[in-house]
C-alpha cells in the first residue's frame, strides 16, 4: 500500500464529518476544528503520496 494513502483517506472522512457538523449542529466551533484537522491530514497525506512516488 502506498505511503500516505491512509492519512489522505482518513482526512477525507474527518473533513466530511466536520462539514456535516458545521451544517447541522449547534457546535460550530467543534465542526470548524474537526474540519481543519481533517484538511491537515489530507494535505499531509498528499505530501507523502507525492514525495514517495
């Protein structure tokens, strides 16, 4: 399995859950934090995927 694929997929799932928290919840700050955490995982996973071709 390619290095960086798991963080990228995990980041996608976490970002989607953070976006749903932003839309349907009264906890907007938590949704923003979860979304940012997921986006950071996506970026770091993408860097690993590009770096280890």
